[in-house]
């Protein structure tokens, strides 16, 4: 997976790497940065995932893997922040959610949670 250079990640962490790989270890996601030091940045599995650091072509894979892991850890609700823009990523995320059998329901977040710039996903119990 590739993250956009210089974009803020979870909790304001600046990923700032030209290329990153998303791998799923046992405890948390890690972004493996393609640099000489092979530095890894850990992204904890929580009830919120900001999709801004990821390239549009990667969003579906990131969302699928993240929701699978969140469900395995017992989370029943996850908020996906895709941004408002013109609605392309919102449509992309929500079209994927319609195909996942472990998604019970989803809806736009309330105004305090991002409004139509975020989607709240209700997951079936694992």
C-alpha cells in the first residue's frame, strides 16, 4: 500500500514516506516505510480509521482488512473517515461495505462525528 507523501496519519503522525506497505501482524497494523532504515509506524486497531493517508486505489483493500481485524478484536462499530470532497471516496467505501457479509449496517456519521465525511459501520459479532 502506498501512503501520500507528507500527509498526516492517525493522531497527526506524519507518515511522510514516499512508499509504504500495509501489513497485518498479530497486534496492530504497521506501515512499512520503504527507506534504508525500514522504519515501521504502528497504527492501532481502534473504532476510527482515517483514510486520508492512503491512495484512492488502496482504500478498498485497507478498509476490508481493517474491518476484518476490528471485528476479530470484538469491535462492533467503526468510523471510517473518508472526507467530504465531492463524494467519490464515500461512494467507493460504501459500495465495498454493501458486499461484505459481516457488515450489518452503515450510515453517514452524525455532524459531530464528521457528517457525510465519515461512515459509521456496524459489524456483526465474530
